[in-house]
C-alpha cells in the first residue's frame, strides 16, 4: 500500500477498468481491420487499423479514448465500400 501512495504522490496512477477494456477492445478491432485490409489490398483501412492499435498509448482520458476509437471505427466502416 505504501508504494501505491508513493506513485500517486509523483503523479502516476493506474488506468480505470473502463480505460483498459476500451484499449483492449479497440486494439483487437485494429488487429482485425489491419489483417483484413492487408489481404484485401486496402491501404487506407490498413492505416486505420494501425491507428486503432496505437492511439491508446497517446490518449490519457477514458472519454477521449472512446470518442477517438468510435471515430476511427466509423472511418473503417465508411472506407469499406
């Protein structure tokens, strides 16, 4: 318990369960999109899949994680045609 308080005093904290679930969910969606787009020869969807896998490392707020993830998923959905 003492080490947890030490981390909190230096400004570090653990992510919420909602953040972890969102990061894993969008990461798995990104892997699926990347593999599908690579086989189908769709470069824009492939890069959207890469973005879905990597953006949780750059986003700290849970609400922003979901907003960006849904926006990228909508981009994949639009690019499917």
